[in-house]
């Protein structure tokens, strides 16, 4: 079995198995009727890192938004054995967290941006998101004022701040749209390792080989369809041009 969440941190949901997320004939149709993604079949095991790779316009962001309940989906989405019939209720604390390519930042402290007024462990979330060393270096810690639109943080730090916010409510599933794009390789690898150790199931997108190599499963998306899927070692020979 794959790595499970520590019972002291994340109570096991009654009736849950090792495959919390399953897609069958899954697709995404925009409000204008255009189909962005179609016929995706995917099973994600608890604690896995599953990454989607593909050219610009292949439907990666649309797929992830639909997974997080932000965009409407077609086909079947099953979470812990139960069909998701109301996607807008799927994205909720302690279940699913979503981080987009352009993180939203509030004018205030780091803690303000992570807690959003809720009782959560901001320090633990910052540590998992690999932001704690950066904050320690500033001397401001969780009390650091980050300024309007995050002007005091780098792109990579903003992405990790958004990750910490998504992880703070003990998220079971993290949906991450290319959040490692601004990270150096060392920080990125530490991030994936920390998420794995905390038992978080991750479905994300990337164009970085360093991430794909460490993924449990990779999905190649082209023109809204799955062109191939499996471990990156089996896919790289045909699809290496998609990863830098």
C-alpha cells in the first residue's frame, strides 16, 4: 500500500479506500458549449503524486479546474467511492484545495493570507509548503507584511504561500496548476517529498522533468484528450519534448 496519512493528523474517513479519486469518461465543457477535455479515465490512489503534462492549450488547466469543482464536468467523478454530483460542494476545507497559476494575495501578513480568518495551523502549512526558511530569513515570520499583490515576495514564494493556504485546513486532495514553475529544483523536490510525507494526494500539471520523474503517474494531454499515461520512465522516450 502507498503512504497513508498519519492518523494523529488526519482522521481516516469511514468507508474510504485506497483510491479516493476516480474519473470515468471525464470531460470539461465550457459555458459556450465548447469541449475542452473529453474521455479521461484515471484512478488516483491515496497519497499519490499524479501530474498532467501537455502543450499549451491541451486542456490541462481546464481539467484541473473541473477536478476542483470550479468548472463543470461531464462523465463521472468519484470521490471515496461516492459520485460527485454537486462539484461546487466538492471544493471545501479538509477535502480539496486548489492552487492556480496566478495566486491571489491579500494585503496583510503571511498569517492573514494563510488562515483567512479560520482556526488553522499556519506554521505547519508554511513548513509543508517549504516557505518557512524564506520567512525566517526575512525576520518577519508569519507576521511579515507582504504588501499589495505580494510585492515583497518572489514568484516562487507567492506560489508556496498559496500552497500553504490550500494545505492549512488539512486538505486531502491538492489540485495544483503548475505551481512549481517558479521554484528551483531543490525546493520543488523538497515540496513534493513533504506533501508525500503528509499523505496529501496531489493532482497537478507541470512542464518540468524533475517533477515528472518523481510522479507516481503521468498523464499526457493533447488537444483535450489523453494521448498516453503511466510512469514517466515509460513515456519519456516519446514525450520528452514536453518537459524541460
